C-alpha cells in the first residue's frame, strides 16, 4: 500500500494530541511507542490484508466487559493500518454507532431496516468521519423491538447473514473487498446475537479481569456449539481479549492466568488496561485512537489488533 507521499507500506493519519499522554508518561515502553509514532509524523505500518474477508462477532452476554469498546477500537486500529473494515452495530443501545461518530436517532436508516424490512445492507452503510477505510451500519432504538418482530419472520436466524453475504459479494465484484467485519452484539443471547453468530465465522470474546469474569461464559460457549451444530458449522471461538486489566492487583493476574490456562493460544498476549481515556472517548463521538492516540488504552488496542491481523482466523480451542 502506498501513502500520499509515495512511501510504500505506510498509512498516514493525523495525531490529535500533542506530546505523550499523561496516562503513558509513567510507562516507558508505551511512552516510547507514543513518542516514536509522533517522530514518524503519525505514519503507521500497513499490515498485510487477509486472503479473504474475516467476519467476527464480538460477544459476551455479561454486560460491562468492554465488548463495544473492544469492537470499535479493534476496528479503528485495523483501519488505521490499511485494512478495509465494516462494523455492524447490533446493539439497540447504539454505543458503537456513537463511538464511530454516526447518527443513530430514530428515523435514521439502520440495521433494523436490514433485519426486519429486508433492505440491502449497502443502503444503510455509512462512513466513519474520523476513520478512512472504516464504514459502519448504525443501530437505532427501533432495534429494541426487533427481537419480538423477528420471531414471526421466515429464516429469522439468517437474515443478517444473507444481507451481509450479498454486500460482501458486491464489494468484492467491484474490487473493493472488505478485509474485516466486526459485529457488536447486545449483552444477551437472543435472536440478534443468533443472527450475528450465523453471519460470522469467528467469535471474539472480551473477558474482564475481574472476579466474575467467567460467570456465564459456559452458557455463551454452549450457544456457540448449538449454532455450530444446527446453523453455522464454520463458527468457532478464535479470539479472547482480556480487558480492564489492572496490573497493580493480584486478582487481575490470577484471572488472566486462569483464562490463559483454559483457552490457551486463543487469548491475545496483549491485555487492555483500565483507562480513563477509553471511557471518555465515546462521549466525544470518537474511538480512543482518535481521541488520545498516545494513551495506554489506544496503544494496547493497536497491539491487540496487530495480533488479530497476524492470525489466520482458524485458531480454535486446544490449538497452540
């Protein structure tokens, strides 16, 4: 990939914060990475594109684990490094739409129209204003009633999959292939999440480094197995992301060790720390990568996205 200066393998983007973030000033490795990014004028390496579109559902029925934060910031990091990314906001709260700077008030064409009215996905895809290469499908409050409305519809579990498959095929036909699709699910295991599982090949599970981290995880994994058996045999858990990690506490280390023992190589090496900037960014309609590129949260998600992009997407539990 060539940037605007003709330099191969780099993507240029503006850095919006002068100097290294106060969050990172006490962490030499992260501070050094932030300083290096500024010394290169905000240019970043373009990562190799996958050989085919990777579709990941970011899911965990336990709320407050950093699911939406993980979805939008992984997407932002991937797009910043030369990937073409589509985010589908499948949560009626619309938090992913907010973080990506998309309008999602009542009356805006959204994923609801795709699922219930059969509208083509291309009609509701919108570009993210701060992230070239990233487009998204917003969610509106109308989606809150979609669970009930889907019950009576034909092929209710596969409506998103059919719309997404058509969109990806059309993009591929015009030489504009999408590299990654990230679907942000609601914190439940209802029909919206089932649609996401049927549409995806991979499941990415954010797990917070807290006492109740694994609570309900068995139910989520059983749901994945049911979808595998009856609706989508290609679906598998490919990625575990540790979030809200506080290196100062023994509990965080214990939870991380337990998750790594259970899931092995599925767990990304990078653990995302607790970060004020991660919490602040959505209120400004931004991801943390545009809100504060030098923050610990931003740099951690870049590293997590780098790991994700370096995988094949075929990793499964029990592989090393």
